[in-house]
C-alpha cells in the first residue's frame, strides 16, 4: 500500500502548493488525482518521488520511506514531459534503465515492445521519435521494471487511438497484481479508470471518494459537474454559464 499522510508543501514560506493531503492506495486499485494547472498534482508527484521535500507529512510504501532504495524500486513513474536522452537509441535507453535497476531483459519486455509495435524503431535515435513514440518508450520501460505501484501523469497525451486502447487494457492487467496513481486534467478519463478520485484545487483537497459516491453526494451527473460545484463555486459557475450562453450575441 502507498500511504500518504498530512502532506504539506509551501514555497517561499507563503505559496501553499499542497495542504494536508492524505490518501492510501491499495493493491489492485487505481486512484485518480485530478485538478487544473496549479492545483498541486505535480507537487504531489514530486513529493512522493522524493525529488522535493515536504514541510510536513509522511510518505510510505509498505514500511519503506520514499528516500529508501526499496521504495524507488517498487514505485515507478511515467511523466507527462518526456525528457529523454536523444543521443541514445530506444534500445540503448531501455538497456540503460534496466541496468540501473539491475533487471535483465525478460519476456515481459518483449511482449511490451510487440504490443506497442516498436520492434522496428528501437535502433533509431530517440531524437527522431515523435511525441507518441517517446510516450510508448516510457510506458514500455516503466512496465518492464519490478514496480508494484506506477505513478502516471497524463497517460494518453500524444498517443494514437490504438495505443490508448492498448494502454487502458495494460492498466487493467497491471492492477491484477499492482496499483496505479493516475494524474490528469481529464475528468472523464479519471471517472472511467479510477476506483477512487481525489480532486485538488489550489493545493486543497476539495472532494474525495468513488465517482459514484461523489456524484450522489453533490447531486451531479458527472465528475465535471462535481468539480464545477466543489472547486469553481456557484458565482464563477454562473458567470461562465452566462458568458457561454451569450457568446454569439453581439454586444
């Protein structure tokens, strides 16, 4: 289980990036973390991965702290921004990452390469890859490791329709033995794939629960409507509605 308790991070002693965030991610589950830019999603990811330090709070996987080697071996990450060593080929990059984690090439890797139809592109320099190919490479590498939890930021950006379908199926297969923290702006995607949802807005947790219970609690038809109610507020919601309804009217 990935366990996060009372996580808080401020910048320059005044800008609250995330405030008192708590959750647990159990095995066989997908937890959706959703919010607009500036809501605290990226800060949360960086705190969990240990690339920045929290002001307060606790982050554990099983009994391992997030600065331990065991934690880093068990918690994988697929970023939204695909910063890859473009002087390497795809194959060289895979070999390098596997060597860092002391993992030998295995049948799982072969299946993933075939699944994403990357066999003919592994000996090409990464600088020649499209965004979608870079995303596929990151997915292949992440799911080739021995991670038990994978944090995935905007998983489908740049992927074609076939690859999106494949990746959704891969997620379902992975959570038979692992778990996923799925971060996105896309509320429809979060509703489709997540067992539980956390909505963030300006660093605060504004809603938390299953999609069904959130829609029931706030008497909404979908998560977009829930978000508008709990984060935006009635005044802003009404203002948006008025602008949209009169958009084509000449002043």
